C-alpha cells in the first residue's frame, strides 16, 4: 500500500463558500439596521444627526457604544 491510502480519513461535510458569505452578509445587514434602530430609539424617537451618521457608517461600533453607555435608557418607555 502507498502512504496516501494509509490512515483514517473522515469526510465531514462543510458549508459552501456562498452560504458562509450569505450568512456573514446577513449578520452585517441586521447589525446595520439594528444600529439605525438604536439611533432613533435611544434618542427618544428624535433625529440626532451625529448618532445617525455613527450608526450609518460604523454600525458595530455604534451598537457597542450604546451597549456601554446608558443602554437601559433606550428601552425605558
């Protein structure tokens, strides 16, 4: 026998690259829209240009910012 056939090989199915790309894109899109939602919700429904632009261009950082700073105030109705 040759060395290429020796050993135990397990064939584990892996997701396709297209599916992984779709999942990552979906997660980023949901994070983007959640950031936009937080920019309005945490400002009591009013428009704040600075918060909106932060959520628009840096959604992950904006969501982390809101979690760290007065996140409980966003959902006190």
